[in-house]
């Protein structure tokens, strides 16, 4: 049985969540499995029983994904996962590919899950309910399909009104210089650290993994028609502000500020009326994600700090992914970037995030005092 604490929820909650196996065929060691990685780090809507990846079978999934044991085993086949206790009732597609396409390596596993009567939960843009073969086989066994990225009906979407400016909480966007750098993980670590310090803090999810983790407030950014992205962000912020009267709301960013395949960030600063930005960067990465063959290099982080300033906001601190770097090299890069920008710079997964959390707590409490909150 998988270690429930590894999924971010208390052990007494295991029986209340559906048991799920996660498909990550040949992707668990890659950035494409960031959905799987997020579920393993936790929290999770599901009680994770196993990850399917034949290339890593026999190992602990957390150890493979990010170097920390989590108690969730990696198995070679879906059939092996069905023999575990509890038997999964859900199969989560655990990859997030460029463009949201369905990798051929996953298709057979999905069909096996359908034939086993499992409910399919899918975060790809390739909608399984619209795939004739998959949908037919799911229906034949009485299962169901949940396509998280299915675009919502326009009739139910909100247009931006400016009501976001009535929110009294400090709003901080966690943005990045590129895709798949760990923005969601940094958001989670900051949230936990601020709560540990006694601050009323909440977060907004904006991707499929945040929904899978069970975060209460948010929307799927890249499944929302562009005209309504800003309004849906505002709607999520207003709902979050009304739920628990938080002092701090963290907004999980998407893509990268200047990744030309999908630049993103100004929406959070402008429509989300951000009071500040935490900027995530990967100093060991030379090219923009997926654009290596084009030779498109990530610009120096200090340029993105200036871009945020020109958009009318400020970068409060910089967080770094140590992807591709040994610890010593990562810390050298951290010191260099701190010197170049004059900003607090941290390696959350190597050295923690306490200094930045202290800064956010101080800002949120100062704002609350200034607005007469208790």
C-alpha cells in the first residue's frame, strides 16, 4: 500500500479518496511527467497506489522523480497495479506533453485501463471522450472519462470587471522565465511555509495538476478561451478571498514570461492585480523548453525582472530550480543571481524557502494592519 502521507494528506483520509494508478510510461524521469511529480509531492485528490513506467519498475516513484522516497511504487504494467490493495478505481494520465498530445507509448496503457473498467482522468488537450476507440472501450466496461482540459462552455465564463481591486489580501504571482521550472512546486512550498508561520494563506491553481491536487480555487488557464482568461482569474481570486478571509493569495503562473511558444505572465500582473511577483528561474537551462532545436536561448533573469517592473509590478524574490546542476554549482548560480539583481534568491528544494516566506508574511501583515484588518 502506498504511503498516504507522501500524497500530502493525513493517513486517516486515505479511505475517503478514490484509489488511483498513474500512467507515466517512459516519462517518469522527464519533465513531461510533471503531473505525476506534482501528485507524488502532494497533495492529491486520489490515494496513489502505483505509477506505471516499465523503465523505472521496482523503484520508489518519488526517488525516481525527485530523489525523495514517497512510498508509491513504480510497476512495469497496469496489470500489476490492479493486483495491489486497494485496487485502483481511477487511472490518471500522468504526463503533460508539449501541445497536450497523446504519446503513442501511453495509448496502450489507457486502453488496458479502459478494459479493466477504470475511470480515466486526463489532463491532456487530446480529449479521450472524443477518441472513438478509447471512449468506446471505456463505455463497454462501464467506466467514465474526465477530460480536465475540455474547454468550458462560453456561456458560463466571466469577463474581467475590475472587481479584483476590492480584494484586501496581498496577491503574489509565482511566474517563471520558462515552462516546467517548478512554479507550482514553489507555490506549494511558499503556501506551506507561510501557513506554518501563522499566516492565513491560500493559492489559486491554473493548471490541470493543481486541480488533480485538490486545490479549492482556480481554473484551467490553457483550456479557457482567451477572451475569458482574465475574467476567470478574477473570478477565482474573488472566490478565494471570500473563502476564509486570507491575508495572502498566491497565484500559480503558467508557461514563461517570454517563451515564444506561449508567453504568459502579464495576465497575473494586470488582471490579477498582483502586488508582487516571485520569479522562478532555471540557471542550468540554456534554451526555452521545447525550442532547443531552434536555438532560442532564455534571456538573463535580470531582464525579466525589468519586464515585470515595466508592467507596473515588482519582483519580490527569485527562486531557482537546480535542474541540471550539482548542488555546489546551483549555489554558485544562486549567489551570482542575487548579486546581479539585488534580490533575495533561494533554491527551494535544496536550501528551503524560509527567507522568502518571512518576507511575504511581513508584507501581508503590514498590508492587513494598513487596511484595518485583524
